C-alpha cells in the first residue's frame, strides 16, 4: 500500500508544479502588458496593479521554487534541508510590496491634490485592465484544481485572486473616466490597490519575522501540548519546551520529559517515545519532534534556564 501512496503524492506535486508554471507564464505576460499600458495611458492605477502583479508573480515563483527545493533531501551540512529559502524569499517579497504600496499611495495623493496634471487615456486603460482580468480568471481556474492541502497552492491562488480584484478596480476607474471625464478616478483606484497591498505586506513581514526569530507558530498552543504530554502514562513532568517553525506549516518541537522509574526499569522508553511522537503528529501537526527522557533525579540537577 505504501508505494501507490508515495506515487500519488509525487503525482500531485508534479501536477501542482505544472499549474504554478502555467500561472507564472500567464501573469508574466499580463505584467508586461500592464506596464506598457500604464506608460502609454498615463494610468497610475494600471501601474499600481502592475506593481501588485509583480509582487504576486514573485510569490508564485517562490511557491514553484519552494516545491522544487522541498524535493531535495537534508544533508549533514543542511540538516533541515532548504525549506527556509521560502522564508527568505518571502522577506524580499514583503519589502518589495511595502515599497510599491508606499510609492503608489504617495503618488495617488499627489494626483488627487493636483488633478490638472493627471492625463489618463481611459480607453487604453480599460482595454489593458480587461485583458488582465481575463488572464487572471484563467490563472485562477488553472490553480483552483490544485492540491487544496498545499500551503504553496493556497497561497498562489490568493496571490492571483488579489490581482483579479485589482484589475476590477482599474476597470471601474476606466469606465468612470470614459463616461464622466473624472480623471481622479484613476488616482482613487490606485489608492484602493495600495490599501490592499500595504496591510498584506505588513502581515507577510510579520509572519516572516516570527519564523526567523523562532517564535511559537500562532496556531500552536504550548500549554495544550504540555497537558497532552503530562497526560501520558509514565510522564511526571515536562520542561525546556520549544516550538518553532522551519517554514510555513513545518513546525518543530523539542522538550525534556521527566519519566518515572518504573518506565526506565521496564525498558518501556521506546514505546513512550512512540506515544509522544504520535501525539505531536496527530493532534498538533508537528512532524519533527525530539524528546529527552530523564529520570526524576536528573531533572533536579538541570540548570535553572532549562526548566
């Protein structure tokens, strides 16, 4: 039964990478079209959407590269593999998002305050944004059929969904300009896109920093884990508990577990380790856990910082 499951997993991974590659191709073409359209039409909203799309393209590439790197086995030099590459790339992505968001926001305010300097060709703006919307919808359909349990695929889907909303905002602004001549609609649409970009960038950077400083994953409750461990037969106490993440969705756990003398005497420590590992894996989705089993007298000799 093991071999078919493994083959099924590899097939899913290959399919996800194909879907990501197709989405990257679509978004890349639309990005170039939007940049050209923004320069020709003078639309800040199109330029803002292109900036948003550039960041999302970067995110899609990260997802694809991460899925490929994840296939590389750990080594003596890289004992956890190369999964944290995704986190470092996300840091760069977040910084790009902040720069783009701030630039668009400042420029949008400037155009609102000086509308006489804003010359936008609504027709070109509408055409380019419509092409972007159609392409984003196609990319969404491509990604929608991917593995919904994959963090990479879910993240990629949300990236393109954000682009789709941005294209809709530009289309609305272009229609307003064509029907009313209200050119400030372009600046308003660009500000709306900036409002979508900046909070997302801040949240992304917050999550990245949390991983890099080895904070406990926000979905993990350390006290609940303690209670589960203490509820295991043979366990007297647990201390020196650490939970951190290598990358998104990859939690690591370590702890010192004080065990009663009977468990050591009966040489049941192997079974206890199995129980503890299964508990962490099944209840808390922790795939990598390390336990140091100690008799009660040893725990009393440990340095205060390890308690």
